[in-house]
C-alpha cells in the first residue's frame, strides 16, 4: 500500500458512514493520522475500531456540524493530540427530498443548515489550523449541484450553493496558501438516498438503478487521488462527468431528457 498521506493529520466530518468512513479507512491505510467527527456515536465507534485495527492513530468526536462550539472543541482537541491539521474533508451532509409542494420552508432551512452552513462552520473552525499548515480543504459538493432533478430541489439547491462556494473560495484561500478541492460525486453507494424528510434512514428503495451506482471504496479512491494532487475540482463517477458535460454544453436537451423521463411519474397536489 502506498503511503502518500504518511503522518498527515486529516480532519473528517460525516465520518460515521459512506464516503467519510471509507475515506478514513483508506487514509489510515496510507499512513494518515485521523480526527473523525459525526453525530452517530455508535457508528463512529465502529469506524474507529476498524482504523485502530489498521494501526493508525485516531480520535473521534460525536458532534453535529451545526454546533460551532462542539466543532471548535473538536479542532482544539485535534491540535492538542496531533499538533496540526493538514487536510480537512468537509463531508457531513443529509438529504431532504420531495416535490416543492410537499416541502416547507423549514425543510429547506434544515437542508441548508447541514449541507451549507454546517460546511461553513467546518471551514471557519479549521481555517487557522489550515493556514498554519498551508493545508488542504476538501468540500463535498455534488453533481446534484450542477444538474437539477425532480423532487430533489432542497438537496439540489444546497449543493448548488456548495459548488458555488467552493469555486469562489478557491481564490480567497489560495491567498492564504490553502488548497481547495471541490468534490462532486454522482451516484455513490451511501445512505443519502435512503433518508426521509427528517434526515433519518428509512427503508425506502434506492431510486437509482444499481448499475449506475459507484461503490464507496472506488469513490473514496478518486477523492484521495484528487486530494493528493491538490486538484481544484474533481467529478466522481463517469456518469457524473457525462451529466456535467451535457448540462454545460446542451442545457436545453438535458432538461428535455430529464423532463421526458419523469413526465407523468412525479407526485401531484
């Protein structure tokens, strides 16, 4: 196994499952020291045990990215334990789905609180540490922040905001010696598409065909490669690259195809 991240200190939010947990495992295998934050203490403890079995130093904090004081404490604890932070992967996110007329303003607000403002909390909490280390910031945007899809306006809007933020602060933070990588996954195997309007994992089937879903280990490898090479942006999944290309060069045709595929199949008032 390569040791590209040997002794790098990596701070990951949303680290109890999905891309966050798998990125932590692969970083541990490549020599990183890890600080993991997530809301679900039981799942976080399970990830910690896996990483400790790999022999990697790890500390965990059960907290919500909406709690700035808890984030500040987690960062302070990481600096005390490891001395610095080299990479931050702002991965925490949730999904609120449903057509506009079945959602409320509070649903949209809750979506933005985690996906956008929670991400901002993470940036501000770690900014001084990253400035000191001339480190890296990985932001989890999405292909859903490039192409709008039916019954996902709250999630799409939050990711459009993250994508725009990432493209803009790339310039601001470059002035401070901090590299920004905007990460835009397409359909990846995770819990996000199984969440209900309250952000809880439900038993609803995955609406995306299995053949179109990229495994979490493969997605994490793409993300780690982008971080290693300090790329400004990476689109994860081939279909994500195709959707992005079509939206940029053939926006009308892309909208027509999505509408054609969804016509008559969406909820009604």
